[in-house]
């Protein structure tokens, strides 16, 4: 049995919703489709919040950490803040060094979505006008958060009236200790043989690295903090993990586990990659929950998506959404206890 309620709405239109099952409580809002909280049980049955978030969701207008938000039109970085499509060059905001990041100066994380309560979750809609943040085409976006027992699924759909780019993700930061400790002791397992290498600005550089024998090999469980400070060039360039893992299979590709609480997060996605970001630059942002500012490594983001900078990285870029085609993707977050 799933219970969906609208908690309240502010005068500026920001609305807050709660989805409940026997196993999870999920709080969301129509501002940027932020996932505000996910309460999951530990092995003693205690419900606690698994995701980082702002003290006030409107802090997203002043903070670049994208906590819990939908990111778009294009997640991650676009090299040089420009791209060519159909013999036309499109210029974007350089909001991350020389590169374009997470949709621009005012991406989907700051947009007001229309909302609809479903029988088993929430549905959000946003129409991104032609040339918003420099992207061609009017893009019609649908985001659904669906709850089924211990599993929260994010479904994405988009359609454009012109050829454009589309690469959506959710940018939740997880901490399975409910913030009692940093993420160093979290165990991580990733079904991926390669990562996309990055440069000094954390933008993919066109090279790929086999993870075997490196600090990026998570075929078996390893603590996040076990090798994060190893003397590896890719770790140094990103000040930790901030890399796209090229996923194998189509189920249970990423698993995060906290031994003390017994909580386990299992992520399955239809998308080909997951950006693992260990919160290397969280310090100095807006206040988090309970008014306490977050610090580096307080959470880990697992952003399922197409290959970052797909438009420059791939011969046939998956991030190109042609007129009349429909972008569809889904990612499930399943919470279990050992």
C-alpha cells in the first residue's frame, strides 16, 4: 500500500509531497524535482534519512551541489561550453571553469515543474523553451518518482521539436549512516570494467582506463576511503572519485553498503554509465539539514547518465535527441537490510 500526500505549498508555488510505503518514506518537491529525504530502516527497524539536502530547498538557487535535484538538459560537463549540431555551433554558459556543467546557470534543478499525484508516486512536467541556456528546441520533460515497497524508481521522458541534447540524471547524495559518519567506511561495488578519464577540470578527456588493479576497481566490495588517497593521477586530478564508470549488465550495477547499520542501496539503471562523486568539494556550501553545513565526503552521489560530454566523446552521441524521438530512461534505488 502506497500513501501519497501533499504536505503544503508556498505562495511562490513550491509544493512538498510525501510518499510512504511500509519500508520507505520519500519526500519530494516540484522545485527541480528535488528528492528531499529518503527514510529507510536499519537492521533494528529504525527509520533514518539516507540523503543529503539543503536546510531550505530554495538554497538551491545559491549552491552548486545539486543535492537531490533533477539535472538537465545535459548532466555533467560539456567541454569548452559549446557544441556543434547540424552544422550549427551552440554556445553555452561556462559555469565550471572553461566547461558547461549540469545544464547551465539556471538548469532544471532550479525550475518549477508542474506536479501530479499518481496512485504509486509523483509525476512532474517541465517545458524548456527553445534556446533556454543555449540549447536548441523546445524540450518537453516528464519525471516520475514511483514507490514500490523498498524500491524508489525514477523514470525520465523527453521529446523535442528540434534536434537537441538531452542527458538527465538525479543528483542525490547518499549517506547510509544518516549522516553520523562520513562515507569513508561505506562499501561500494560497481559492475564496470572501465572509467572515462578526466582532466584537471574533471571533464572527460577522451581516454578510458581499465579499472583492474587500480583504485577504481570495485568489482568486489571496497570501502570508499580505502584507496581514495592513493597515488593515482586520476584520483589526484579529481581530488577523489568524480568519474564516470561504464556499466555492465542491466541490473544491480551499483551497490552501496554500510556494515554498521546493515543498510544496502542497490541501483539498477537503463543508462550506460554512473558518475561516482564522493563529495570532494561540498565544504563551503549552503547549510544542510538541521542548519549544519556539509563538509567534504559527507555523501556520495551516484549519477546514472549517458557518457559525460557525449557530444564530443562518441561517434554517434547518445545525448543527441532527434526531433520526434522520445528520450526514455529509468533508475531504481532499492533499499535492503543485512
